């Protein structure tokens, strides 16, 4: 819901309102329903509104509360805002709107930065204390909502997207070698606070940053889920865990129905999205809108799973919509998807999500989506390989299993000036795995995937692609209470039944068995996975363009080798290497980065 931006000056000057307007305008797709600016002294805020809660003008932003001495901008949704509103009202607060934004302001007035611990939801917000000039920035526990930063000693700018910061100007757009190393090691993931550009950072998830008027700041991470067996769950058997997971997911789905507009579901036909549909039907939802996308097959690669999504739609009598995308449309659709990316994202389904979101936004403004279940409940096949790994070897096993390539492989790909002298991606993993709070090697693996890899890959992908069409996607599998429960669940229950065992057991209580017991599916876009035709031509033009040659990120002989055999080079995890490097260069060119 919405897009926010702003500027804070530390040098006694006034914010650059023209730059603020450019940022606000660049965020227009995220908030097509309203535009607002606010400025006082050294701080200015901008906002684009997507009307989901309190559709009246009372919910417009930036929102100023003169009685509280606060002003703020907010992106996302606090699902328990009505309960918090009642609690705050009982404490003497008076409200002028029905919005969750005002609840956030009043909650900050009452509880200070601790207010975030009371929020169930996805959010990024910025609050200005008008009397002190102090500014508070915060992000939800699992980083569902983004917050990008670009700062100098004179000022700090922030926005819901990286392209909005570029629109403001004054950004160091040189490549960040740390981020490039991570991008090529981790399937295009770049962990906070880095981005591929040196001049842009992102506030980490579960973080509150307090910025003082002189530019100094302090960060507080307010959520640390433990991946250990907890005493309160001692004695629970497999059936007890199934019931607990199903109950927590039902609560998570119910929470995400809070809206003053209809809420639909992105239905792939897999276990995760099908569970959401089943639970909504169980809550009495009728005439539920569901949406699926598919692509033409290429070779022996199937491009749709309509058989399963149709089965679920019929079983629960949903108002179902199918979108079949012909292969010759994929190349053209790439442009829009890449423009919508705040950072380069190589997963094939980024195009699928962008195309699907365009159609879904014509029908509803809010959808629930099944992202996150595989990371939270151990759904990928590589998790089984971690089951018998001794805890001290967790990092090395993860590196062997998850990394796309080794540090030595990068030396053959990347220009030496952009390659760090040591394996910084492996160092990051070793440091994370050594941290307390994860009992087994698999626990440590799932913690890293849930808190880092998932946030800056599938979660970011869903936000960017849906919000580019003014569509808000809610992800019940990332409800923080459900994530905490899953983290405590014994690993063998998650690994059972080929992965996501406890979730499959929950699914058998509410879904047709053929949906639960089907082979695991993915979201393929065959025209990209099997590089050919218009997509390959586009890739070839991108990598041989003058901008790419001048930038010189990748060694010319390496690029030539990939182009000579487009489908022969794969990462350890099977992704197309040519697509990975072409996507990075495409993103840079699309966003005008020289």
C-alpha cells in the first residue's frame, strides 16, 4: 500500500523540494490514488497513496498530527490496527481518521520506538518529531516492505524504491563490489544494507533507525527469532504440530483480510496458495477472486500448472481468472518488469508476476500470495542434504549446496577491479552460521534463508512486481508468529514427506489430496530458462551494447563464450548463467546507469 519518500538536511539548509517531487512522481505506480507533500524546517516528506484502508481523504498522507507533534508517511498495512486503535482510545487518544497510518502515529506517541513490537503486519514508515527534529525510520520484521536510503554528510534521502532515489539525482551509481559478489554467488540476492549501487543502501528488516538532527543515528533490531526447540512446545507430537501450524496459518490468513476493498488470491495451484484459498473458504469467504498465469511450453518444459489451479478453483467455487502468455510476448514484457525492479532479480517468475499483476490489478487491489512457505517450512530439495550435517559444518555445507559458483569461478568472469580480494559472500555465511540461536545445521540454514535470502529475492520480487500496478500483495506465510512457530518446529517434521511435511499434513485436513500429494511445482518461464528467439536476441544486444562494453563488468572473452553457447552454462543450482549476467546489465541500462 503506497510509496513514501523524503529528505532530511543536516547542514542547516532546506530540503530540495524539486528532488522530492521527482521522487514522489517516480513512485506513482505504487500509489495511483493520491499524492501529497509535507515540509517543515530541515525535513520534507512525499507520498503516493493506494487506498486500501479508510478510503476517505482523512487517510491521506503525509499525515500530520498537531496534537501529537508528529508527521509521518507509511507504506504497508498494520493488520491489528483496529485492536490497537481501541487500546489507544482507552488510553485517552482521539482519532480524526479510520486509517492504520494514524494508529502508527498514535502508537509512536504512546510507546515510542517500542511501538513496532505491537504491530502485526508489513510496513515501512518514517515519523518526524516536529519539536525535536528527530526522525525515525522503521521496517517490518521480515522486510516485506522496502526502504531505500541515499545519504551524504549534508543530507539523507529515503524512498520505497531505488529508482525513486535515482530520480532525485545525486546518487553514486558506481557498482558495489560486495553486492556484485553476492549477486553472482547467491542467485542474484544482495543482503541489506548493500545494493548493487555504492550510493544506495537499504534499511535492514526488523530495524528501527533513529536519526538525530545532526545526522548521527542509531539502529535497533527489534526481532530475533530463535531456531531452537522451545520448552513451551515440549511433548508435542506430530499431530499436535500439524494442528498448531494449521491454526497459526488460519490466523495469518484471517489477519490479511483486513481491508476496505475486496481481497483476492494469486493461485498457482501449489500447496501454499491452495492452502490460502482453502482457509479463506473456511472463513466463509464467498465469490473469492483467484488468479493464475501460465506460459507456452518450450521443448519439454511445461509452462503452466492450470490443471491444479483449476482443480482448487472448482473445489472451492472461486471466481477464477487465467492468463496464458504466449512466448513471443515474453521479450517485450521484460522491459516493464525490469523497469519495476528496485534491484536486479534474475528469477524467471519475475516476468510472470509482472504480467499477472497487470491483469489482477484490473479486478482487485489486494491479494494474498503463498511466497515464503518453502523457506519457512523447508520445502526445497537441498534442505534434506543439511539434515545430517554436524552443526559446526553448517556454513561449509551451505556454501557447497546453495552458492551458484565459487570465488575462484568469479575471477574468470568479473573484471579484476570489481572483484574483492577475498570470498566475502562465504565470510557472510560463516558469520551468520556461527551466531547463536540455531540448534542444528538445518536450523541455521533455514534462519539464513528466512531472514536474508528470502527477503531480498522472492519477497522483494513480489512487492516490486505487484506494486508497479498499484496492487498490494500480502504474504501470510511470513506472519511473524507463524515464522516463530515454524522455527521451533522439529526439523524432521519439516523435512518429512519430501519437504514441508508438517505443512502437507495440515493441507490434507482442508485440501483435495491430489493437490497436496502432487509433485512439487515451480513457476517456470520456459522462454527465459531455455534461451532462444527474441529473448536471446535481446540478451545479445544488451551485452554487446556500447554501455556494457564501456562498463566492463564482465570479461569480454567470458561474455563471448556464453553467447556462443547460450544454454550450455549453468550455475550450480541449474540457472542460466547468461541470463544472470544479462539481467544485471539490462537493469543498469534500463535505469540509465552509465
